[in-house]
């Protein structure tokens, strides 16, 4: 602390002297002669020692392999035994704060009077007046305070508080050894710069463990304890100058007490502070994987595993001292981050987010987003984009056609078969047949539904074709047929809830994904099918290691939400999305299933997919507001998009991330569906349509071959059946000429 004026110093010493006198008067009234160990004899009825709450300590987060990925804390502290503190550090703190520590029984009247004289001569606080035991008591009372008012009360300078501290100190001296008291003091004390306890201070100031603190370093930390805010070196040069002055006072005191030789002290005082200030390294913003860290932190505040009430969980988080083994897979995490950063830049207002989860366990393997995580709104976001609001996320994005999977599963569970479907119109009005789970009719006679991109093309669609082509009209008709409420129940059984925590909108367009979702919730629902119908609630923590070393496992929370055969059937249909549907031509090189999602007016785009080993969902939307800023005519990363669709941006991110995440995992195939149960469906007009499309495809292929051989000629379709049946003598072209003659003659 900087020296104050002589008058101020004497006034301060007078105040301390008054408190001391008051503390001594009571013992003297009981018995004369209060010196050294005799002090303890003067209080015939001592209170029990103060209740000690566990000290707030940092909580460490480990990935699934046991590597630390983050830490957070209410107070940056790591308690250590006295044997892990260097002798130089122990001597330094005793020298400046309580030189007769090993001689008195809690109150050192002789030492206190000496400190009063030294401080009066110095014009400021040069030596401590309270014993280390008394200081420990004060810190214990502050630490256990539940409110700022309680903390202020524990710090207030009053005769009553000083007497209470003294009585508590005498009680502590009866139950603890001197080394135990010193250990508790060194772990509870605040050293400045956000460092609580000697281990955190050693790391923060010098980047070493407390066991390696030298004479100079120990004297520096001992000098910081008395006025940690006044000498906080992280603030600036003025504070560092004060700390240097305090360090030298400690060294001088150590020389007086023969804890260090004059030569050692002279050399030490000649050295600069030699600080090697380390980053505090706390909080999720400092983590390599901030979105996952933020999810874990939120989980601690919401999971019953950390307390039955919000207050209990908040207290547990503040006290910390835990080691949490989590589900994060660094390979999957880095794969998601690379796939996103390759296509979406942090500066873009459009953001991509991805969640990866393991089917059958619910273990979250990765949470990633294109924006940096932090508090600077110009460069980062503090919203946990891959998660729901309960875990720090935002409002979410409309999930689009990824919701069609719930209607598909409901239909198959109700007896629908492969190949079964409708002959659909070019537009559809949901004017009847829709009832929510409350029994209310929720028809929308004023709404008109079209297929993707707004075209009015109808026709026959089966379960497979309607899924592969993502026909909105087909799925609206299918939802009406199997029942809106049953589709909603299927979604709920798979953990589906809105990102904002509100109730699901049970409306006819439910199957088209009008509800706002987060990637993790969608990924967990899709993972259910990879696990053959076993839904598992997402979990990020598998083991809690208490500060005393006790281990508590966190088991998965799972249920059989979908029949295994139904899940197998869904897997067969959604596998075709990669070979016959909207993701045709994009593959991860192993069996996979999934569904694109492109919302009306291109407000957001999705892809969700899975294998038996890993599931993931990717969303893309504008962080400024998806409805106000649709994904049309946008530059994202290095590419321009006339419109962003599920297969154009989320799909490729999913493909690249899944390939990399699974590179060390052997491929697993889906179980083949029960064709006796699910085969044999019929869709009116579909067979004829398929034959016509096949003929058209053959015609296109033939045209391409003939152009390669003969060059560009008139449209061969004018020649009708001739090109379908060149060997038929009755075939005629469109001008009535027999096949092989007329305008085509000579070929």
C-alpha cells in the first residue's frame, strides 16, 4: 500500500490501537497478564470455530479423452496442501503478516504492539496487526456470506467484530495445528489480479506452481496480500510500483527475522518484479471449444445432478472445485469447425451452426458455429447458436422439411407401406381434417400450399418419392391422413421442443417445419433412427469428479420411442435422399440417411442426417433476423447464392464434417427393413409415370449419343415412335412417313 501522510498514519494506528485495547480489556478483567499463550486462558468459554464452507475453486472441463478443454470459476482458486508451497513463500507470508505465528495462540499482543510502533514510524501499514489466524477467520466469514450485505458485515471495522474474530481465532487454534492454519490461510487469501489462493497466484503472476516460488517471487506475493487491489499488477505501472515497494518491505522483514541473509536480500531487492502475467484462462470465451463449454456451464445450472433447486445449482457452480468429464470428441468438433469455416466466414451476417450427437447414448460430440464466441457484438456472439435457449441459445430457426421425418415415421407405424401414396394436386388448401392434440380443429382454409420453390407441379407420389423430392403437398396430405396430433406426439417422443422453450405450434404446416428449432434438438431426434428408435436426451457430462476425488457417473436417459422395425423402414426411405433425392450426388462414402430443409421464402436452410454411429444437423440463417433477411442474393464466404437451399450449403457442410468426424470409425450398415410388413404399397398412376420418365430418360440419352456421333440435328422427338421402335415396319414419324424414310431418309 502507498504510504499515507503522517497525520493519516497516526490516526490509522490510533484506530487500530483502540480496537486492540478493547480486545485486551476483556481478558484483563478476567485475569491479569495477557501475553503469548496466556491469551487463550483468559476466555473461559469460547464459541465453536466458524463454520467453513468449501472454498470457491475453478471447475475443469475435460473432453471424452480426459484432455482439459476449458475451465470456469467464481473465484480462480485451486487449493493445495501446505507441502506443495515453497518454504520461501511460507516464510515470506509469516514474516510480513505474523512473525510470531508459531509462538502465539491466536492473538499476539506483543507482535501487534510492535506492528503499531513500526507502522506509526513508517506513516503507513508496514507490518500486519492481526494474526494469521484472525485473518483466516475474517476470510472464512466473508467466504460463507450469502449476500453482499453479509460480506460487508464481515469486513466492517468494529470492536464487536474484532472481539468475535479473536474468540473464533482462539477456537481455531485449539482444533488445528499451525501448519493446518497456515495452509487454510494460503488457500483462502486473495492476492490480486483475480487470483485466489497461493497456487492460482503463483500461476497468474509467474506461470509456476506454488512449490517452485523463489525468494523474490514469494516476497512479491506476500506483499500483495495486505492490499491486493492497491498493488494489482494487471491494472498498470502505478500498481506495479506499489507492489515492488511492498515486496522490498517483505524482504527487509525477512532479513530482520533471519529468514534470509543480508546478501540474499540485497540481490533480491536489486531485481525487478520479473512478472510473467498469465491469462486468467477462465470462462468459455477463453476455451478452444466455447459453444460446447457454454452448454456444459448451462447444464450445471439446469440439471438435477448439480442440485434440486436453482439456488443449489448456482451455489454449486460458484463453489466449483469439480472436474467434469464430458462427451466432446475433439475429432468431431474440429471436423465440424473446419467444414463450417470453409464455407461461412465469421464476418458474414449469415451464420451456420452444427451439432453432432451419438445415436443410442445422446452424448454430444460437437457443437460449432461460424461466429466467434464472445461479448463483442461486432466480431462475435454470446448466443450459443447450436443449442436451445435453456442452454444459452436463441430463438432458433424454422426447421423446414426436416420435420417430414416425423410424419413419415408416424405413417409407417400406422401401417403405410413402401410404394404407397397419393395422386397429388398442383396446389393444396388444408381446409379440413386437421385436429390438434387438444381436440381443436386447426384447419387453414385461407392458406394454399405449393411444392418447393412455389411451383404447382402435382402428380403421383409414394412415400419414397414424396420424401426424395420433398413434396410439400404430399406430406400435407399424408399428415392429414395419419393425424396431425399423432405426428406431434411422434415428434415429442423424440425430444422435439421449440428452441425458445415455448409450446409447439400444432398447425397443419407442422410437417413443413414451421416451428423454430436448434441444431442439437434436431440432431438428437434424427439420432433416434440411427439407434433403431432409441431416443436419448442430449448429455454433455458423463462423470462428475468432486474436489475430494469422489466420482459420480451420469448415465444416459433413453427410451424406446419408435419401434425398431419402423425405424429400419424410415432409414431405408431416407437413405434414398442421397441416391434418388435432393442430396443426389453427395455422399459420405458409407451408409447414411437424412433430409434437407428449405423454408418458405428461403428464411433458413437445414440438413439433418445420420449413420448408426453419428448424427448431425446443420442450420443456416441470418443472425440479424431470418424473416427480415432471407437467404436470397447473398454472398456467404467466398460464394454467391441466388438462394440458399438445404442441399446447397447445409448439405455440403454436413457431408464434409461427417466424413472427417467418422474417419477413424468403421462403417456400420443399417438393418434391412421387414419387407413383409412394409413392402407392397400402391400409388395410383405412379407406375405409368415412372415408365414415361424412363422412356424420356432413354430418349435423352439417345439424343446425347447421336449428337456426339452426328452433331446437332433437329428435335428427334418429331419422329415419334420411329425412335422408340426402329424395327417396327408400321412405325411412322410425325409426318406420316414409314419408319426409316421420309425426312430421316438416308440415315
